[in-house]
């Protein structure tokens, strides 16, 4: 199959959408499918590859980390795309990429599928505080319904998000296909390499958060919980990796809580080696975001043998519930801290969770299994489109002949 991916985001912009696109493209290619990606050009660090076309773009005024592709520059690709004979279009984001994909699908007469990666109902009021929250949520719901119902099929990363979309009255087929982990995520790494780099003692207990440093990740909650953990164990350190719009806010809160000596901010870590070493060097992964559509970092942590304590909200529920490698924490910083301390003091329990969590990640969340689900949905949507299209053609021909 020949597939065109369209996205308003990709590396070097680090987030779950970029990671998902990369993993699925790699696995689709391994299964002999041809995939081409069109995405924004950011700077000289933009990903360069023969199967990736980057488009001139500008930062979004309220979120400068993200860029919008130039509509004019996108349209210059249309003639080349026509010659490629793509079988379907897979849109990854509901912005410029969506509208260009919709236009292309009409021109090329092929189906469009869209992955709904983000629950914008939980985000919009944070990035556009000028909008009242109630109105922002109403607007997000109606835009999502409109965009999804103009596609031929929708991919949801979790059952929870599928339920949300159906609640919006999305009437197109929705298939749950989470992003899986590549084999590289399970490889052995050196536990002490990363600790030496950041001058962390082998005897220190190390808690870890991985993700975008943004307000919706609820990192404040983790810092307040960590303040309580320190009261019981002064040798614990908290490692926060990633970058984002809330970085300066987090720095100020760390100072306000007087925990600077125990919190380490690494900034962005390269995924192939640095991040894996970071996971392996840690003792416990903690997470409190309430807006995840999946929560891939939880699985990444378990793949490296890291026990997890996290809030089970939205997409993270599908990972955390009935998972022997994870504990569902209470939505209260003090109780969350107590759960962390209890586990850190139980070596046997931590060891069991590490083994069982790694097994769970490997058996349920391999990228190959998820990619095969995706291909099955591609085929179903493509066949359904062809069937309906041929009926429409027959009806039109009869009408013209009468």
C-alpha cells in the first residue's frame, strides 16, 4: 500500500504525536508499505529523509513551539502528489494538515483517515485563556465532531478517547490503535552511565517524570507530592526531563518549595540513547497528567523495568488498570507521596513490579501488533470507500443516461 501521512508536527518538535508518527512509519516500511510524510520545516534541525517533505512554516502566536505550514507552499506539492498514486491519506493533526488532506482526497478520489491524538477539550482554555473555559470546551467538541465526520475513518489511541468522540456524535468508524513500542525500547542500557553524567549517587532513590513540560501535564502535583516524600526520605531525587511552555513556572515552583537541591531538570533528552539510559537509571516513574489520550511514556518506563505510580485519568486508564507493573495513585499529593514512600521501602515489591511491568509492555504494547491493526483498518476503510464510490458512480451514470 502507498500511504501519505500529513501532520502539523514532527521532529525536532518532541511530543507524543511525533513519536507515534515515527514508530508507525518505521513499522509500515518494515512490512513493505510505502509511506511519505509531509510536515512543517522548523529549522536546520528538521528531520531530513527521502520519504519526508518539509514545508515552510511559522510559529503559532500562542504556542511558538508549534508551527503552521504555509498553505501556499503546501499547494505547490499537489502536482507531485497526483503523480504518486497514493492509496489513502492518513492525517495526524486537525489543523492545516487536515484541510489540505481533505482537499487532496477530493482531488485524488481516495479515502482519508485521521488519528485523533489530542483531547482538545482539555487543552484549549489553557492556551487561549481569553476564552471562558465552558465556551472553549463547547467549541472544541463541535470542531472535533465537524472534522472527524469529514473523514472516512478515525483512529483513537485509547478506548477512553473513542468513548469521548462517540459522545461528540462522531458517526464515522472509529478504531482503537494505540502507539506501540519498538524493539529498541526494550534493549538493555547502562543504569549508572546517566547517574554519573548528572552526579547522582548510586545510593540515591531516583523518581522520574518524562514528558512535555506544560501546564496540562500537572507537574505541579508531582512537585507537591515530592515535597512530602522528602520529609520521609532525604536521599530521594526527582528527575524531570523535557522542555515546554511551563518550564520557567516549574523552576519558580521548585524554588518556592525549597527543593532545588533534590530536583534535576534535564531539558530535552535524545530518545534513542539518552532517554533510555535515563529510564534505566531511575527507580520509580511518577505521572499525574489528566489529559493523556494514551500515555506512551508509562509503557516506555515499564519496558525499561521501571515500576509506575500514576493517576488513572482518560487514556492512561487503559495502561494502568489491571497492570501488575503499575500502581494507581490517589489524586491527592499527600496520599500519592505515601504510596511512593511505601513502594520505595519495599524492594521485593519493586522488583516484582519491574519484571511484571516489562512483560506486560512486551506482550501487550509491541509496535508491530499495533501496526498490523492499523493496516487492517486501512484495508477496511479503503474497501468501504471503493464500494460506496462505485455505487455513486453507477448512480451518476444511470442518471446521466436517463
